[in-house]
C-alpha cells in the first residue's frame, strides 16, 4: 500500500494488524468516572468544568504521564477540522466536538491510550489496540484508572458502583468494543441472525462511529450493553468469546460464498474495483462500501490488489481528513473529487 | 445458503431506491430488529429520510423504558412515574423529568434523589441493580465486604444448583462471617 498522505491526529493503531485481522480491526476498553463533589459535565458551569479539567489533567500528568510524552489538547484551542478528525480516528467520541468549553483530551505516546475530560463524564479513559486484545486494553485502561484514583476522589456508591452521568454506564463504567469487518455475513444475509443473537447476549451492534451512526462499509462496532452487576473480567472474557464466534461466522460465510457461487463473489468485488478505478467523485458512504468490496476481494485472493487495512483507508477518506489535506476550507464537491483520487492512490491503482 | 439478490446479477442498479430517478450516491445498511437491508439513495431522498429517521433513532433508550413502564396496566405504577417526574435533585436541580428527556443525570446526588424510580430504570437497562466489579482503592471496608458478600452468595447459589451441599455449608459460614463484619462496620459508622 502506498504511504498514506492523510494527516493523523494520534490513532497509531489504524494501520496495524492484530489478532483476528483482517476481520477484527481494533478493540477498545473505555472506563467512565466522575469526581466527587462536582456536578457532572452536562450540568456544570464554566468554573466547575475548569475545576474538574484541572484536577483530572493534574492527576494524569502526575501519575500517568510521569516523565513520558503525553500530549494534552484543550478542545477550545482546536479547529473544527482537528476536532472532527480526532472523532474520525476514534481518538475522541463523536460528541466530544459538540461542545468545546472546558473539554480536553490527553493522548498517550503512540500507544492507543487517552483520557477524555468533561465529555459526558469528567473522566473517560480509553485504550485501543489493533485486533482482538481485550484483556490488554482492559489492563491498560484499568492501570490509568487506578493511577488517577490515587489523586482524586471518584463518585462511588456502595450499591451501584461508579456513578456516571448516563445510568447506562453505571457500575463498572466499562464499555468494551471491537471493530469488525463482516462483508460476507451482510452479502449472504446471515448478519440478521448474528445481530439478533448478539442482541440477546446483551451486545450492542452499531456502525463505524458508534451510537447513532449508520452502518457503512460492512464495518460493525459491537460492545457490551450492561455495565452493572458483572465484573470487569466477565465483561472482557464475554466479549472475547462473542467476537470469536462472530468471526467464525464470517469465515464460514466467506467459504460458502467461494464454494457455492464464486462467480457472484468475483462479480461483486470486480464491480467494486471497477468503480474505484474509474470514478471521478465519490461520497464517503459509497467509498466505504467500495473499499469493503475491494477488501473482500483481496482477502479471498480474487482481486489482484495489494493488501491494505480497511480501517486506515476508510478513515483516510473521511470528510475531515480530506478537507485537512485540501487545506481546511474545501467544499463537499471538492472533497468528493479528492476522495476518488486519494482512494486510487492509497490502493496503488 | 442463498445469496441475497439485492444489487447482484444483471445490470447494476445505479438509481435511487426512493425516487428511482436520480443517481444514488448514499449507500446505507439498515438494521431494524433482526432485519438487515441495503438501500441506496440520492442525496435529496437521503436528506429527507435522515430528518425523519435520525430523530427517531437518536431518541435515548431510557424514555422508551419509561414509556413502557407507563403503558403498564397497573394504575398506581403510572401514578408513581408521574409523581416521580416532579422529584428534583436538591444538589444540582435536575428533575426526574429532565432526566427522562435527556437521558442524563446532573450529579451524584441524582442517584439518591431519584431513588426507586431510578432503580427501576437501572434494572430494565442493566438487568441488575448491584455493582460487583472494581472498587476504589480508597473505598471503605464495608464496600469491600459488600462486594465479597455478593460474590459468596453467587458462589452459594452455584453450589446448591450443583448439589455440592458440603461445600455450600462452608460458603454459608463464610457469608455469616462477612455479614457479622458488615454489621460491625455499620455500628462503627454510627459512632
């Protein structure tokens, strides 16, 4: 793959391969915490937001970063494009950019660790790694949590555990997720059964950008729904087991496609490649669908295209990444045109 | 296995599924319940649909639970919910009604202020009401004991289910011991 010229805000894992690649692209553990005695960010005034930001960043700097190279970004000092690019890379959540006052993010030295301050909760600790490494991301996030906790007093209730702004996070405050590429399950229509089974197992299924986002490019983010009444270890091992099952289903579906109707598979992926090669402008969602088809063709060795990481290419053609590449102020049409060019360049076509 | 026909075979359909006139540029995979379908739309239709469906999709999960609660036949339950809406947190001023609308609590005090009403929401959403995970390093001794107690009780249930009665008796003793310590802690707290 040609070296992507797309700018990066800190998501080093995008181009890397981990266990379960190319079906499991990345995994994440996120811990939500709040500081005792201060209103949650949603109802906090400017002064309280400044106070909580100062306390959390101080704790991160003293206990987590120590002498290592953590970078702190204050939301109000970033451009709209920089904020949106961080969301496209999953360094911050999509809603982080909604309100900038009093918010910040501390980003670890190219290790997938970050601490978001004053988004929905005072503290949102995040660890992301390529592939399925659930225990590792949990340990990394848990370590940051324990370190911050030596400096601050968290809101904790003996009965319901760590208190969060939205009760959907109360208890452990732990949400663990995986980003999966499941084109064969979608094409064969089997994904319906998978989603239904996941729903019954207490697993959310969402699109590339989590809550409220549509599914595009056959990229699915799955995460635990319940955060209360389960231990962190249970949540982690359950997700690990569930991801293995989903990945098995995708592998089976790919084998079936190859065995039962190889012409259909070949036709689909070549059509995808054909559009990528010839298009002169392309929207984001269409591009994700095309990248997914081409990637399926590469994985099944049907297409003579060199290996690429779908997450890296997908994020690289995100509207804000392209806008940054074009100089910040480009209109939608210009972005769509650039996307078609950028896509061919990153895929070496 | 049957390969879904949409978009395969014959000429590739390039037109919008909705208006069938404009060229489709927006490609979506829709999940509704167990059904997954692909739709392709032109920009105009996509924008129009986004306005109607986004709002519906983005509604927080919590109000759904609460409206489910309200549809329950027992009248007193409806009354409970209605009176609960009026409760306001003394610390931050968030009302239960605000919480129902936004899905967010204003501060730690809301958990206590909304008490039972919130417990119902928690149970519906989390299918549990008690934390058994990590506790803060600085947490009180009783938090540790409570966690240990829940663990032991679960252990006991498992052993009874597996008819391991001797082991169960030993766990029962441990439970009594922890309960004793908890009482001591409670008394110490009162002093």
